């Protein structure tokens, strides 16, 4: 957390995070225009943010796209905000967000790609098993992810409450254990065949006894789904990290996306 606090202490770096929050996935050139700063100086600030895991870089062809990564801020929230404070703070946030929405125009804005990066003290094989084992996903997600995880196979996101109701379905697009898993993600079961599904990519990159897990969720059909997964992925992945590192999930219930 020291690196995150050091990075957040600089107002220019906080401004960069604000600009990425407004529109994620910007190139270096786009950020230079929005903060009116020379490329060399901006690159130095971005390097600090990347080093603190507050920004992650995704390569798309020759472009380097920068995404705000909420993982360290989520960990700060988990450490210092008590359970009894959360409802009050959430109520205040809802009031503020509603006021901001009323002030906005009704111009439609397409939902951006969502990227989340976390570091887990485990092996790549352990992380892969946690992503694909039905019993393990039921523990940290509250849903069992059921599939044979072969490319072209279907998968189901079944409730672990005994009902086995299915809330999400999809197909396995790519499975390269233990490093890369790509799946479609349909949470609106009535319109599965009516539109292109969103796509989730799990990238597992080991380094000694640490694994860097990057989750990229893209092709959202609407802003509502983007907002839902933006709240859901941090809680799900924090639970996954806790389970692999301590053997226990976090005390609050996992977020159901």
C-alpha cells in the first residue's frame, strides 16, 4: 500500500486517475491532450502509477491503452472501512451520484472496457484451478462455474444456494492452462441470441511465488452492465485472493454480478 499512497500524494497523478475514470483505455497521446503536459513528464507520472498498480497497460496492436485499476484502492477500503460504516457511506455516495446524473445530459455513451489487476501469492496452476473448479468458485463467488473448459464448450454460472439456478451463461473461446482463459459472459439470458455477448479474458502471469492476474471485460451491451461488473469484479477477485492466500474468504458475502 505504500506505493499507492506515494502515487496518490501527487495532484498530477490524481488528475490522471480522474481522467481515466472519466474515460478509460486512453493512449499516451490522448492523456497528454487532456492534462496539457509534455509526453516525457506524463510518462514519468504514468510509470509511478503503473508501479503502484493503480494503472495497468493493455496492448492493442501498436497502441498502449491505459486503464484505471481499482484493486489497491479497494484493498484500502477493505482494510479501514468498518462493516457498520458501509451502509452510511453508500447512502451518501448514492445521493452524490444521483445529483451528478441529474446534471448530465442524456447523450448516450458507450460503456468502456473494464480492466482489473491483482497480485496473488500462489502458483499459476492454483489460480487457474480457482478460476475453473466449480467447488472453489462456489466458495469465493457464491456461484459454481461449471464447464469442461474446452474451447467451444458452454459454461454456466450456477447459484451455490442449493437451487442451482443459472444466472450467467457463455462459451469458452480460448483455454490455455494455466495462463489464458477467454469466455463469453451473458447475464441477460432472454437476449443471448439477440446481440453479441460481452467477453472476459483472464490472463495469469507468474513471477517467482507471485501471480499477476489481469481480468479484462469488454463488449458491454449497455452502461448498466458495465456499472454492475465494475462493482462486482473487485469483490469477487478480492475473495479469490483471500481464499488462495489464507484459505478463507472475506467476511462479507461475495458480490453477485
